[in-house]
C-alpha cells in the first residue's frame, strides 16, 4: 500500500443500508482519538459517540447523522494517518480475489470484526487505497454530490481504466437487481445509485510515488461545511494546514476559483477537502 494510505476500519456500521458495490463508510486512522475528536469537531462541527471495542473508536456525527469513524490505531500499528473509503461487498474473500486477479494489491485482510462483519484493505492498479466491507451497514449513512455531509472522488490517471477495475471488483453495473449505474461524462466517470451520484472518478495529473502525497492517485473524502473559508481558518487555528501547490481534483493550489472548496490536512497529515453544500441540480 502507499506509504501514506494504509488504514484500518473503525467501529462498524450496524444496520443493512447500502447497495452492493456502493461506498458504505469513511474511516480515519488516527494516532490520538481525543485529539482527532477535538480537531474534527472544531473544523467540521461533528459530535462524537464511542462505538464498540471498549469504546476505543469514535463515530463522528453531523446533526445526529453518522459521517465517519475514527480509530486510534496509527501509532499502534505503525501506519500513516489517512482517510479511507470503504465499499460494500457480498463476499470479502471473493472481492479480494478479484482485486488480485485484476492487478490490485491487498494489504490487509479480510479481517473479521465480530459481530459486525469482515474488512480488507487494498490499492488499485495505480496505487489508490480503498477498503471493502462485508456485513451490515449503517442505514442512515450516505454520500452524494449535494446534500449529504460527505462526498467521494477518485483522482487517478485514467478514470475510464479505473472504472473497469472497480466495476469488475465491486460488481458495478453488472445487471443485478439494485446494481449501481455508471455513466461516462467527458473525462469523468460518475457512479450513481437510483440516479443519484454517490462518487466520481476523475482523470487528471497524478503521479504514482510522487513525493507530494496530494498528487498521488487516491480516493479523496470531501466534507460539507457551511463556509469553506471559515473551515480553512479553523483548520489552521487547530494545528492543521492548507495544501499548497498541485492542480488536481478541481482544486488549484489551496482552493478553487470561487473559494467553495479547500484542500487541507489535519495536524497529523491526513488529507481531505472541505466544500460548501450545494443546491441539488434539477
């Protein structure tokens, strides 16, 4: 796995909710749980509840809706602090086999998280890290392009090639009942569930193994905030930093042209973006 990408899943989803192959959870591997709670609470307005395994994990919520989990495992397992997106699968072993067959790399698992389910961590052919989850998922959790508190984008060299890899691994658009829909729009690939966008794959200037982690292929978590500029100031005030340099993911330098999206890092280096909530297009 990439040297800044490897993470482990956090306290698990609890009820069946997401379609197979869909994004089902966001997880941060942190060094210090309380410090991470303070930072993300201040920047994103999350509140936290402890979730299982002797309260060793926390689930961040916005308005009572779960957004992401935090696991204080980076120091214990000697892994970098990073955000990872998980995708729901029917069979983790079969998904892991498909990842390997199609040129991806499996770094961890499948590992059992009783009684919730099983998880594995992998990288795709370009080196972007992701996870697969077999088991119940949180029915209230969701990502979409507009109203949801979180959104996912893959930044990779060739979105169409990546869509083939993930489509085969995660069974996108395979014709089964409830299968996700994939559409090709200019140089992007959009993943939809019941017509609603839940992730986007972008072609762009990425560099596998780049010394600048923000330029490496990755799944990038974007969190909604009322005011991205205020969130950016809160990041800096609470020990994080604004990403400078790089033209990727619609973000030039530290922010896009209208200041509605900002790329930042938390105090331990985990990369994410904050963006203003948008009205749903009709």
